C-alpha cells in the first residue's frame, strides 16, 4: 500500500450501520503516476475500533492497485497502534505480567489480545548478551547477579554496571552461574572498553577473572563481606555455649572496631584503625579471626574506594537496579529466554534515560528505540534530580 495515512472521510454519507469510507484525497501510485481510477473497496475491522471501508485504486499506467493506509493502525495489523503502545508503556515502567497486560487492554480498550500476542509485542531477539550503547564508558564497573525463573526453571541474570555513567553496560540470562560463564560474559561485555576497577561480592572466582582475564583491579564489596562475617559471628559465637558472656562481649566490641575500618574518612585513617584491630586479633574467636586475616592479606582490595573517590565501596548501584527492575518480593516468571532479554533491554533503556549521565539528545534517541514518536517534552520529566543537576552543570560549563 502507498500514499499517506488517512482518516475516514467526513464527506462520505453513511447510514448508522454502514462503515465509514477511507479515501486518499490525492492518490499517487508507487510508480509515481497520478492517473488512477477507483477500483472497489474492502473492509477493515480493527479490534477496539469501528470497522471502516477502504477505497482501492487502479493505476492506468502500470496497472497496479493500491489503497491508503489508516492513520491509527499499521497495514496488515488487527490491533490499533494505541493498544500496542499502551502495552509497551506499561511493560517498560511496571512489573506487570502478561495476564495483567491483557487485563489493562480489556479495561481500557474493551479488547483482550491473547497472551502470545502480548508476548510478541514486547519481545524481540536481542542476541545472547543485551548490551547498552553509551557514548562513553568510565572503566569503573560493578558486577552482580540475581536469580529469576524462566519456564519454571531457576536461572541467573548477570549484570555489569557502569558506576560513573549511572547506567548498565550489559546483561545476560544464563542457566548456570559458573566461573567460565561469568568469565565469558565479562570478557565479551568489556571487549574494546576501558577497564580499571571492577567491584564484586566475595565469591573467590571473581578476583582471578578480573585480575587475570580483564587486567583490572579487583575491589571487594565490604557490605557483603561484613554481612557474611556478622552472620558467622552470630551463629558461631553468640549462639554457642563454648564462649562466656565476657568473650562474646569482647568479640562484639572488636568486630565493631573492625567495621569502622571500612567507614574511615581516608586510607591512612583506615590503616590506623586496622592496625589497632590487629593488636587484639589473638583474643578473637577463630570464626571471626579469619575475616580479619583475610583483610590483612588483601587490604588494598577492600580499601581501594578510600584511595579513589570514584570507586564505589559496595555493589549497591547494581543492587538498586535489580530492585527497580525486578524486586525480590515479586517472583516474576518469564516464558522464554527471548522474553527475558527483551525485558532486560527495555529496562536498560529506561534506566539509561532516567538515570544515565548522557545528554538530552542521546536520551531522546534511546527512548525512541521503544517509542519512535515520542518527543523531548515527554522525556525530560522522566529524568531524576541527580541527572537534571548533571545536565545543568554540563550546560553551565559549556557556557
């Protein structure tokens, strides 16, 4: 079909039960000829809209036939653009399931597309790894993972987050979170990108991957480290009958001093506090002593955030992204790996537009990947206050 999208003709007289006629005011064939004749009509019955009749035309030059497109629905589609757009908007900004999206269409448009149809609207083939397209990369990253359910099976969501750009770099859904899987994901996602520091939790495999395969500095998240230590202190010491109340009290005091090392205002202050803890290490229970010794052997891995203010002390940025896109309390289940990657791509775009430190023009371009007709006036209200301050300071520096 050719010609411009056209609404139903107002001049065509119809009875109350007769569909409106859609005509092209200036029909032009694909060959460029304006010498055309009317060539019958055909009916279109878009879901949620009144049926219409569409005028067909016959070209006197090439002999081809054509008809105008409707302004509210694409050719060869049954559902109007507004129905599909609403589904994509709700999917992008909420944690709605397929059934919930069907319910929204039913309540708003009095139509109920099948769950497979809704799935087709919001799913696309993104490849094995979903990658972001940032204008630049800082080299300061956080890596983390989260479990999810795909077709009734527990799988894992891997994420690499750029802490200074405020946006995810890459994500992937995998069936096993093994050392080889993590290595392949990180090396592929960081290929041709600057890599200086990668912050992870305490899994032993990460140090080797970051230092040997990526050639970067590995930084340990002290939140996970202290959380695991407090759990062991509670289970092995406080709930044990082997230690007296005085020993338990002493262990709690020394552990509190040990925690203050990571909250020090500077690297030198942290080193002084840690040396004070080492003087008391022999009086600690073995379960807690191993944590102090681990920091003693790898002090710089735990304190690099005190040497460089740009390095985050924890993996909280990735954790917050998880909580915004797939909260733990919402056990979201996906039908296929394709659906997962499509969901991750959508959330990656939304996160980059709202939080990412990129220009307004770049933000608009990213949002148009989801909604091609969106304008800047609809995008700027999505920006967080932090991003607005960044854009303001950027414009101020540019004069």
